[in-house]
C-alpha cells in the first residue's frame, strides 16, 4: 500500500521499497545501512527503511481520518 501511495519506490531493482524523496523530506523514514562482510572477502551494503516516530504519527493520523485506506481488493489479489 505504501508503494501504491508513493511513499516507497515501486520499480524493480536495488532501490525497491526505498523511501521516495518526498517521504524522506517529510521525515517519515530513515534508512539504516549495514555493511555485510562475506566469506569470500567482498562487502555489500544492506539498506533497510525504518519508519520514524514522526512517520508513525503521520500514518496513524491518515488512517484514522480516512485519507489513507488500504485497497482490500489489491491486497487480496497479492496474497493469492
């Protein structure tokens, strides 16, 4: 749902599920980067989007006032 609403990047690739620029500017997410050292010696960086406290308040307020509602038909199709 957050991808469909434009808060997370929807396109396929390495930045899928990363916060959009707009969501970052609003302070809704922060990105935690973790360096992973592999057994063969190379390292990769894992990026995990985290919802901030401000983001939690933002989404809760929008759910409660009806501005942000899940599309149940889309969610049921994705689960099947």
